[in-house]
C-alpha cells in the first residue's frame, strides 16, 4: 500500500489502482492486485452526497441494519439495491462509493467510482454498479462499466451490473424494512412470536393465534420483524397477505 498525491505521474500510471478515502481525511492508493476487504475499514464514500432542492435525482442516506450506520445513495434505483442488500442475510458489509479506480485502458487513463461494495458472509467481495436498463442500451455506458468489471474479476472479486428487480419483491422488502430497526417491535414480542409460530401456517392464521383476545393485527409487527431478520421466510414474489405461508428458517 502506498500514499501518493495527485499529479502528472498519476496520469502516466500503467498499474490499475484504487484510491480510498478515510474518516481521518487521508486518501490511500492501493494497487488493485493488492486490494483487500480490510483496506475499506474506516473508509468513507469517495464523493460527498448532498440532497439539494431542485435536483433531478434523489440522493440521501439509508439507515442500514447490516452496517449499523448510514449508507449513502444517489438515486432511487441505488436505494432499491441497498434495501435488497440490507435484507440479504448473505451480506455482512456494505460500502457505498468504496473507491476511485484508475487504470490505463487502451491509449488513455480511465477513472471510475463503483456504486457499492458488498462483503459477503462467504468471504467473497461483490462490486455493484447500478444503472437503469435503458442506459445499458448505450455502447459508451456498456464500455464504461466493462473495464472495471474485468479488473475486479481478474482480482477474484464478483462484479454485478444491477438494473432492478421484480416489482412485487421490491415492494414487499420496502414494507418489511419498516420493521428492520431493533426496538421498533419490543424484543419480548418478537421472541414470543418466534416461540409460537408454526412452520407452514398462513400469516392470517398465525396472527389470530398469537393475538389471542387482541385484534389480530396487533400480532403482525412481530411476525414482520421475524420476516425481515430472516428467521421466518415466505414467498416474496407474491404480495404479502394473510394467505402468505410462513417458514421457519432458524
């Protein structure tokens, strides 16, 4: 790992590098061949993201359960990918705009800032770029996304170009995300629901049984929290309803 300042030498580089910003305001430049997940510890997004009135795109900060902090996004499509990553039990770390790549591609030096880096529980790393499907019809966009992917794949990391997911799945995950934060539903209620829920029963049946003398909907938040956490599962390709079948996963 080396630390370098910007300058003419940077324009003449031949070895692909990744520049990473850190919370202490330092910037470190690492050869892609030497890049490790540990290099992103205490890092911050490459760009400062601000929401300004009148902007045509939608940026902000998402409160992630996976990271225990906020993750920035620059579009609604990026927010959708963030939601799915936060919901995915296979993801244990999320970094937005993790670095700035620089590499000689053809006869010139190219730069690129990926949208997300996901640390997977399996130990692999997945770099994600988010682009609307309509923009992937542009050969320039396709080419601009191709060379970073080739670098990361050669390094042994996964690379994903994401343009969206099934609408029903996204709507279900957005709904469940309302129950993602610890304390939104009292832990005692979540654990009681977990003790009583029966594998294979419908959501409406579980609600009625868990509620007892209370209105059925009062038992719903605990079940939704269990679905978000992955302790319960159901078919999210269909709209959540009383007919949704619950499965115990843990």
